């Protein structure tokens, strides 16, 4: 997978992604990061890329011309128009489902704004998706883009050492991930649940599913309600585990 980032600060992207799991993926050739400096496409002798907004107002706005010319150069190099994600507070909230969708792209471009944003004409010209990582404002789109790149790249086959881990993590099936433990068996008086030491994989899987239900109800009741609403399989499961249904009902009432 190739990720192209249109940015004013390419070193932020390169320095952050050349470490840990993404760094190893880049070394293996599973992931390619192309940080494109928008300033390289400025026609100003000082490489200025911003100007005052029409109609007045505080702050400066990134100009359409260098942004679009950086994109044009990329499309010419690729021989096609790639999908372009713009990181913005007005976009749809980023989710695991969106990460899975973007991970299917061979070439993904992420546009990072700065100052008061980018001239709307440039956005209308090149952007296909507008994404937000939350209801708050950052100084630029680079940090937000790193969140998206990290979430997307780990879904690329081979990036994780154990690909099955991506299937069992939080949000993959609509629930939060179950709690996990490692050695020692006892730590400060807290012991690993006996079922995890039993060697009975069926019991372990059942415990983990129940813990995912409990954890989701406790920490993200909105997700739990969405998961369980009109879910015939979960209703059938509760018919066999009445005590679990009662426990979760108590949790939900306490959260309200």
C-alpha cells in the first residue's frame, strides 16, 4: 500500500512513521510513505502558501494553487487520480469501519491543512473524503493523518506479525476487546482468571466474548446498544446465560 501525504511539514510524517510497526512495514516493502511538501509547488520566492481570507477574519488560509499543483504532480506520477482524504473537523468521524474501507486502496492520499484551513475551491477540486478524528481542533492535519495512517496500515496483510490479532481487537465485531493477562499468574494479590489457565479453548472463547459484552456495556454503552439492538444471535445467547443478561442490565442502568 502506498500512502501519499500532502503536507507543509513532511518531516512530521516521516519521523513518526519510520518507527515501530509502521517502520518495519516500510522496511519490508509492505508500506510506502510518500510525504509531499506543498511548499515545493509555491510560485512565491519565499515559498509562501497562505494568504488573507476574502471577507475578512482572523488568520491566514492555505492557497488553492500549490495544493492543487502538488496533487496534479502526484496524479501524473501515478497515472491515475487517487482517493484523497482531507483531515478536517467538519468530516465524518473516523472509525474502524472507515479504516477497513481505506485499507483496500492501493494508493491513498491524505491532505493536511494548516492555519485557518484550505481554500474551498481546492477541496472541491481534489478531495473525495473528509474525515475527523474527534470533536476538537488541532494546529494542523498532520497528527490526525498519522492516526488514520496507523489504523489503516495495520490492516494491510503482513504488517502485523500475527494477522489474526487485527480480527480480535476492539471494534472489529462491534464490541470492545476483552481484558488480557500475561505472567506472573499473581500480581499484587490480583490473579489471572482461572478459565484462562484451563486450556479449554471453548471456555476461554466464551469467557472472552462475555467479557467483551460486559466491558462494552460498562465503558461504551452506546456501542453495546447498537450491537445488541435487534441482534437475534445475542438474544439467543442471553436465553442460555440469564445471569449475564442481568449483570449487563445492572451495568447499563448504573451508566444511565
